[in-house]
């Protein structure tokens, strides 16, 4: 259940609700007409940033938060300094975020945040600010914490297939570590509006799965659509999400629920195949919204759900 409390600088904090099929169907109904107009042959009319050669890692050409001074691109730290600076990509205003004080104020306002395992959304301090972020509380011994920290190191973070959410700061409090993460949105918010939007999501899902399996990470709950979130840019605040145009600027999708993920070089092949099957089933569910191109992707779905394909095999077939 969602809950919100007032916190520092007039912000709101909202515990992320679970994604449900009913939520998805609502957004689907809003954009059925827009999606049904597209076909696989229409792809040439859309930007090519999301549809490159399928056999190589494609670095994004541009994004809505390419300003190098954005704190969303500054890398995570252990918060040894008093604050980290963020420069808005849409104005010259600089926001100083003291993550240590932010976490302390959150806990003072709502001590229950110490125990929650859900993502907590911290809304912008003003409607035009781009200082929104997410917070996740994890035990010091949590495997999920170790994975998030390890794969936020620069040598991994720069890989365009890396689907781990980006850490802004890690704040330690007793036996918990509060990760301040770049703000992400539900994967279908804003709604998909055309075929290209869907294909970009499918492609990035397979690239992310390939990256994870390359690093011996499995048990990813790929069937659960709530596992996926999207970065639509540091300068985009909640009130403008519904009007964001994915066709104008590229977006990046992330595997946001790694609570059951396991890294083990001794995993059997069947463990990875299970992830591929679940990812194929997830894609199959969304093909319901794409009646004109669904049959063209059925061979991919069948190959994935049959158990004969690995993640990289599916990516290449796509």
C-alpha cells in the first residue's frame, strides 16, 4: 500500500506500489490506438538509436540527461563528503543534496523505513526540480547489496548492457545500508506509444539478461513486469512523465528487483534457461498489445520458452 509523509525541503516520499496487470491494462487502453498503428515495417520511421546491429554492444548516442555535470552520471560514493552537487539539465540551478541528513530525516519522520525492503521514491523538492531519487534499505549482509555495489564500479557501469540501477550514494546506519539510487519509473510509464517502443524494451531486456548471465547472475524473476524500470532522464519529474516521448530521446531499462538474484559460477545450465523461459513468457504477454507484429516475434518467444536457447542466443535471434 502506498504511503507518503512530508520530509526535508518539502519533499514527498512514497513507497513504490507493486505493478499489477490491472495497472498495465489501464495504460494499455490509453494507448491502444497509437500502438496498433505501427508495424514492424514502420521501424525505419523511428530513430535508429535503439535498433542497431543485434550482435554488438550499442552505446547510446544521446539521452535526455547527457549533461556531464548531472549527479545521475557522477558515480556512487560512500558519502564521505558533506554533500554531493547536482546540476539541473534544464536550468542553471544547482541542488546540494546531503544524503546523510536526508536519510536521518526520513528515519525521524518514518522509523518504519528502516525495516522496509521496498523501493521508496523521494519526489522532487519543487515541481521543476530534478533532484528526485529512490532509496532502498538493505541488510549489510544482503547478497543484493553486494551485487549492486559491485556492478556500480566504473568498469561495469559503463557497459551499455549493464541493467543494474545506478547508485548515487550509500549511507550506513547500524545494520542497514541505505542506497540512494537514480530515479527510475515503472517500465511502462510513460506508456508505450508505438512498435518501436516495445522493440526497444525487448532488446534491452535481452541485452540486460545476457549481461547478467555473463556474470553468472540468475534467479531474476523476469516474468514479473514489476522487475523492470526505466530511466527517462534526470530532468523529468513525475508530473511530466505521461507526456514524455520515448521516440524523441532514448531511454534505458533496468532490472530493478534483484532481491532473489544469485551469483554463482557453479549454476547449472537449467538455472539460466529458467530465466530465459520467464523472459520469453514476459515478452509473449506484451505481444498481446502488438497484433500486427506478434506473429513475427513468435519464433523468438517459442525458442525462448522451449528451453533450448540461452540469453545470448535469444538476443541474436531478436
